[in-house]
C-alpha cells in the first residue's frame, strides 16, 4: 500500500524550474546527492562515536554509485543515518533549509540568470529532477527495521514499504538521457566536485588489465574501484596540494562555482593542535547582508564533522570566509556553550582571525588588483570590525581603503599618511551618502586650497564606525564636518577676525537661535558663503539619518553650527547695512542645508524670501 502526497507549493515551483528552465550545468545534481550522502555519513559517524546506542553498529562508511545502461538508471547509495517516513516527508516534500530557500528568494524569473544562480546555491536534492523524470529513494534509518520507499515523478510523491539490508539511503534516478549513465563522465564529475569529501565513493569501472604469463593481449575487466581521494584536504601536506585541488575543494564546501580569491591553509602544532583551511570567495555569498546568514565555516574535531552552523567560530566581520577548522583537543560532544567559552576554541578563533587578517594585508601589498576585487566584495563587511573597540581594530584599519579628494581610485590609511603634508596633524575625512555631494562640499574648499588630502567616505557604514575610530597609527582621524579642526587649518589668508563682523554675528545669532547652536566665522571656506558643521560630540547629518533609518525616532534635535565666510562680500555689506539681515540669515541657513542634502523646514517661506530678494535685485 502506498500513501500519496502533494509537494509543498514552493517545492512545486522549484521543481518546475528544475525541469523547464535550468539547462546549463546540470551535472551539479551529482555533487548535491553525494554531498547529502556525505552529510548522512557524518551524522551517523558522530553518533557512533558519542552515543552508546550506536556504538554497536558495525559498518564501514561508504558511498556507492552504480549505473544500469539498459534501464537508464543511476543509483547513489550511502550507509549513513537514513530517514524514517516522517523524515522523508519533511525533507523531500518541503523546503526547510536556507540553501534552497535562499535560492528560491533570489530567483528573478529570467531563466538564463536563474540557471547561473544554481551554481551559487546548494539547491540540494531537488536538483536531481534536472536529469531524471522519476526518482526512487529507499531509506532505512540506523537502529530501525523499517524501510520506506519514496517515489516521485516531480508532480507528487508516494511512500510505501520496502526492503533494504543495510541502514542508509539509496537514491535511483530514471534518467532523461544517457549522458549521465556513462561511467567516464560520472568519474569526471565526482573527481571535480567530490574528490575530498571524507568518505570513499565506489563505482564499477572497466579497467585495462595487462597481459600476464602466456597471454598475448590485455583485456578489459569490470572492477569496483574507489573514485575519489576521500582525504581530508586540510590535513594534507601543503606542498602536496595543487591550487586546482584547493579550488575544487572550495567549490565543494561552498557550492560556489567561481574560484576563490585566496586560500589560507594553516597547521598549528604548538600548545594547541589544529588545522584550518580558509577561503576568501571570488563572489559575494547571497546572504552576506542578511541577519540570518549561514556560517561558512565547518567545525571538525579530530576529523569528525561536528557542525556547520556555528557562527561563533569567526567574528561576524569575517562572515564571508568559507572553510574548515579541525581541532585536536576537544571532546566530540562539544556543545554550543563549550564552543563559546572553551579556552582552546577561543584561542583557535583568535589565531585564525589574526592569520586571515595578516594574509589579507599581504595580498594588499602583493596583488593590488586582486585585493581591490576582494575589497569591493567584502570591504563593507570588514569595516564592521571598526565598530566599538575590538582587538582587531588596528589590523583592520590597515586593510580598509577609501576614496580621496586628491587621487583616483582607493587608498589605504598608510598611503594617506605617506602623502601628508609636513605640518599636517590629522587624517581628515568627510562622510555622507553621496560621493558627488561630498566631493562638492564647501567644507573641502580650504583643504583643496591648502593642498591637503581628504578621504571621501561615502559608504553608510563609514558614518557609523568612523566616529568610533579616533586614530590610525597614532595620528588622530577627524571629520571635517565637525568643529574641532578649526585651529589646524587656519591659514594667514583666511584668518578670522571677529571684530570686523561683530554686528552681523550678534544679529544672526539672535535671528537663528532656535535653529543653530552658534553662528561663527569660518576658516574653511573660500568661495561658498556659508556651511553647516557640527559640534565635536554631536552626530553629523549623515549619522543622524543613519540613526533614523535604524529606527531611532526619539533623537533629540541636534542643532548644527552655521559657519559663514568672513571674506564674502555679503557679510562686509551686511555689517554696515542690516536692512535685510533677517531674510538673508534665513536664506543662508536654508542654502547651507540644501548643500548638505537636508530638507528645509519651511519651503514656502524659503520661496517667499527668495522672490522678495530677486524682485529687489532686478
Ligand atoms: P540540504 O542538504 O541543504 O539540507 P537537500 O535538499 O540537499 O538540502 O536535502 C534535504 C534534506 O534531506 C537533508 O537536509 C537531509 O535531512 C535529507 N537527506 C537528503 N539526502 C539524504 C541522505 N542520503 N541520507 C539522509 N538524509 C538525506
Ligand atoms: Mg544537500
């Protein structure tokens, strides 16, 4: 008796796509099925090492691939954990895991684009329907006698009783065409994607046997042979590993189809013994900026897979890293709490972060082009390390790049420092959301005039982390939209002499007292009339916007300071003729706001005053 089931709607959508739209790179279905088999073996391996009940199981973990050319079927079997009926329904009838979910969420509806997406995601079990019109899954859960057969033609599925000797899962694909019934072809795909899964994959293969004794000719014999290396790549000797192997392993663990930018392979043999193999991806993981991003690092203890779901293995600002951490001296049944508090793990994490950051620093010096590529993908994430006062702040400051008011492209803080003027005391930057607006800001005028470089920080994260970054290599870092840099950029030419404009200042302060903290003479303007700056400890406009965006609506009103250009003829005239000082003060404030990309509070009033002045001017 078979029970009939309908697929969850999302699965139906996914299956439709698999069958009708995705034509390229079909071969990855094998990687997905082998990776599932390997996961199932990992799970059982772990239980047999940690759980009394499973210790009596006597089995050698393996994966078997077999083909039946006449029937056009391909079978992938493992003797792993297996699935019971409920699990078959939950795992092969719905979409639960984020890999497949993420894929679904990123679909564009454009078949071409979507099929290139498939490489970037673990689209899992269902990808087998790209090559098969019917699939049978026979599974027996370890320690259970019940065997179930799941059968589907991609429209609905059935589950019935079945028979099977060993625990584990056997998946048979009824292939659409012969392409994937060819053992040579299969061998190539297995070597490409699954060479370094920790378990042996066996397949029947025709092999040439050389003539022996009095035989004249050799002959072909079918033999059951191991196809993959089945070695933990990260435990092998660096010198024996080719770049190609590193790259293939990356693709296997990351489900990414592009080569990684960098691999970092470390074997520590000191007080704490561990191996790590980290990769910097060559493309952006789809969930990089999602709160529920998946960890890309797998934890092993003495080669036994423990978890791929432990975000605490590396800090969030390195969440783009993919790879493996394998530690010697931990118990196999490490819990989440242990992961967080264990001194060994803490030390491995610290060392790993150091190593990754120092390798990135090396890359920056050695291969700028590649580094820029890395930085374009992950610079924003990396900058999160500058939040607060973490240990890695200094190392990360060495790695960040910024645009500059004087040079093209991106420069490092070290490069900025090297280009500083002899008497320059600080590193200057301006931050906000629009590069264009920043480059044209009146605040830059005196810096340009004095040939002082200013870093243009136009990423949102800059606005958050830079106010928390006070210095680089002992040099203070200062935002030019704040008030405390006045002294440093004062020059003879734009020295400010308050006595010449006392009258104007007093009046303007009174007129604008509800809107600004102060009205001051500026030393930073040469052409513009006026500019808004902020008190040393006040958030600037970009920061205020940021906080608002993050949902902080109860911020106290931050009053800016209005700086006016003492050399501008408007003010010299105003000093002796204050007839219009009311209107002009309002207008100046609104203009300064517009320059900064702010909204003006009373546009009607602004237009009215402007009209009045235009009328007069004519
Ligand atoms: P993912 O591997 O990302 O979880 P898949 O679609 O590849 O997504 O697989 C769905 C689920 O089906 C797996 O999480 C696992 O629980 C189950 N599964 C698939 N293949 C096997 C197998 N060979 N043995 C045991 N469970 C399996
Ligand atoms: Mg899978």
